[in-house]
């Protein structure tokens, strides 16, 4: 894959909530990974030897966004929206990784133990090498059904399945799945639980009391998918558990802002993760995650680099992913941002502060330029240029 150098950045978002800005203007990518970060003056030898150098002309380097709640099926197709190539479009909107929230939209999805396991394994295998538009898809989220045993979760883990979803199984009472969630977590799977009112795709309505009993790793769409949890129940989840709480674009914006404000007041932003919850009744939304990050900045009062971390490094921490940060050794999945043409702002960060969607001037996944500029965002005021 060779060496790609992004240089001339004014700002670098790290994706790390504890240190969200890097003192750097250059990122060197080699063989699909981030090789080095720093100042161009320190990395002159890398620029001289690089196969491809892009001058960012004062843009902002950021880790590619991770959609922590994507409803993938098989291939780049959404049966719910009858949409083809939508994942490739999401890459153009800055989403370089999607984490499956369960392949619930597969027509005729099975309910028996053998079928449920087969669906998760097939999805995981199909997306292990297939990258639509360059996107990494972390697929194969087993949908927890009463028919699954402790041994089934162990078998799934042994095959490479790492994800599980609770809330769409045929349980009489939501709390009947307490043992199943525990078995999945003990096997090493990251368990996300549906929360709030029932969704268009079906499933249970799950409130705070059930979540306190189930104890998943992630409270999915705490701000609603699309109906939000009562805020008193959100407060209890923060106070009485260590689970991550997810906010999504296809949910209640007022609830999302309140959840983030509460997390910040407790110094627990590390427990907030961002997702899209699409495709859904809200449709296919290439800018879904970017729009949520923008709202948490312009309306929620977070600094842009902090809000960006909630959709990158914090997601990577919860799901134990290698991507999501700008640091040596991480997958070279990167974006370059700029103020959009016509904005009052001069930088991507300032554009976000006033609510303008930043322009994506470069999309890189696995160290390869996929777009320059991205086709889903406004034209940049200052475009990146190859040297």
C-alpha cells in the first residue's frame, strides 16, 4: 500500500477523550496503519520518501467516525429502505467503521438457536474482508433468543463472533434474559441492549428497571430508538452501573443533550458513545454521526474535539477496536475537515461551534485515499491538494 503523508494541518483531533488535541501538523500512513505523527519539520525524511503527499492547507485531521449502531444486513444493501451502496455513501459522510447493532433487518431472520448462530457467523464472515467504499464493518451481532444456551455463546466466541444484541428475542419478560446476557458477556461478547420504546423493527420496550437487571455493556440509544428513556432512569443507570450509554441521530435530540450534560457533570463523558441507528424509519443518513457530533458541539456545549472523541475513541474503547484514534499503530482511517465555503467560520472546529457542517476534504481508510473531497458534505472553503 506504500506511504501516504497528510501534512499542513492546523489542528489534529486525536479521538482520545483524555487528550483530544495532538501537537502535530502531519500524519504518516504506511501499509494501512498510522506510522507516525508530529511536525513536518521533524518528519521531513518521511515526506521526501512518501509515495503520496497531500497538503491540507490548514485543514483538520481527525480519526474516521465510528457508527456504533448500524443496521447492516448482507452486502451493501438495506432491505428496510431498499437502498443499495448506502454504506459506501456513509464513508463519503465520514463514517469509516460501522458496528452492527444486530442483523435484525434480514428478511425472515431465524429464531431457533442454530439459525441465530448461523446468521451471526455468516454476517461476521461476510464482512471480515468485504469493505464497501473502504468501510470496516464490524458485523455479526448475535440476536439473543431464549433458545440460546451458555455453550452457544462460547461456541460463537470461538468462531470469532464478538457482538451480541438483546431486545429482539422472544422473551416473555425482558428480565428473563438476565442469564443470557451474563453468558454472552462471560464468553467475551460485547452486549448492547435495546432501550426505550419499541422500534419500527419490533422488539420489546425496555426501561431502566430491566436494564439494571440485565447489565449489558451498552445501553443502546438511551435517547431513544426513537422513544427515549425517562431521564430519572438514565440517572439511575449512571449512578448504579458502569455501562456505556449511547446517543443516536435517530432518537430524541433533547434527551441526547440532557444525557451528555449529565455525563459531563459527573465527569463521565467516557461512558457516552455516538451512533446513527440507521437505516431505520429515519432513512439512510450518510451524515448521521457527523450531525450528532455537530449537535453535541453547537447545542450541547462540548468542544469539537471532545464531541469527536465520543464518536471515535470512546466507541473503540467500549467495543475493543483498534481504530478510532490518531496514533502510531492504529488503522489509518482518517478524515480531513475544513470550514465549508460561505461559512462565517475559518476552521472546521469553529464551523462546528456555530452549527455549520464541516466540509470533508479527504477520506482515508486503511491508508488509501477514498475521496478528495467527500461527496456528501459542502464544498470546502480551502481544499486539500496533492503535492
